[in-house]
């Protein structure tokens, strides 16, 4: 098998089909879904169950394109890596002999979502053997800063979160004011906006809270199965104003209680000073009288 024959599968898909059909009983094609987080790293595993000392070459490639993540050849002749994967991929050279040709993809981005990567391997043999291992990425980013607000005038609740991927599912529940029963709320108006460069999403959802005592907003990420939620108590019309008024009154009372001892001490000191002033004047008057003696006139 010549060097040209080894590299030619990079661009000749029909060649793959015939070889894979021939090798299906040996190793077949395996597709494994992998969960990855935006900004993180993901290990794309591949362990060969054959005598790995006979590996002649292997490479990782993005399915549906000719973009290479990594290429290794026993002869030292390698193919260039695609720009979008340059400095993002790591292999484990010392493990090649044990059949570990896994690759680590760093700095995962939203653009990597739903991509499938394949490992192709050639062996030293009298027959042109190859195998293929597939892995598909499912990328996610956690939603952050879930904010829940109540509009008592419109009898509505609005929750908002940002920085997540993919588009989330928003679920609402509420506690009925009269029966206390937890209800699943429907007819919510939900909108999504995608960041122009990061490609993450912001979500805003609004629902009616009429006849409810409390309401809960839940934002669910279908890729990571993570969720965040927030609950708010709903005030009847006028209750918020009364509560605010009560809060102000209580605050004033607390401030007054803290300042009262200082006020008493201040008044006490003033009274002491006012009493000490006249007493000091009386004590000083005799001294002044002794100091001043009347002049006696001398007659000749």
C-alpha cells in the first residue's frame, strides 16, 4: 500500500464506503454522543481493540467536510490541521502503542454543537485495513441570573435569564390563592434572543398571575438537563404599598431606638454643664474680692 493510497481517503469518500463494507465484521462504525460545555474541554475517546503496535497512520476528521483535527503518520509525514481546530486539540502520544488514540478538544464553542468527529486508522498488514469511530458533540451553556418580577397592576409575572445554550424550556407553576393548590400555568409568552457573536441565548417569559398567591419560573436546559428556578410571592392590590409603609415605620422605630440613648446622654451633659457654670462663678467671686484691696489715702 503506497503513501498515496494512505492519504487518498481524505478526499475520496467512495473509497471509504467500499473499505467500511469490507471491514464491518471486524470493527464497524460506532457513534457515541458526548456532552460538552461552552468554554470547556471534551475528551473524544477511541481505544483500538487490535494489536496497536501495527498502527501505520490515523487521523481525526470532522464529518461532512475535509477539516482535520489531527493527523499522525508513522513515517513522519502529516497533513495540516484546519484553522478552526489549530491549538485546540491534544492527543496522548505515549499511549498510541496501547491503542489509545483519543483526542481532547479544548475551548468548546457553540459552533461545535451537533458536529460529528471520526477517527480513521490504517494498520501494517498484508491487507488494507481501516476502521472508523464516530463521536457527536452536544454542546450546552448554563443559563444565569434568573430574575423574576411581579407587576401587581397588570397581574403578571416576568422572568428573564441569559448566557445559555441551546434555547431553553420555560415552565411556570403557581399556588392558587384560595385552595393552595399548585397549578401548571399555561399561555405564557416566551421569546428568545441570540447573541450575535457568542451565539448564546437570552430568554424572557411573561405569564398571568391572577388569583395566585405565589408563582415559580423554571428554566430548563435540554442538553445538560440542568435547571434554575425562582419563586415570588404575589401581593394583592394595595398590599405592597401597605408593606412598604410598614417597613418605613419599622425602620424609623429602629433608628429612633438606637439614637435615643445618645439623645438622653446629650441632654444630661447639657444640664450638667448648665449647673456647673453658675457654681464656678460663685466660687471665683471671693477670690477676686481678696485680690482687689481698696487704696488708702495718706494725709500729711
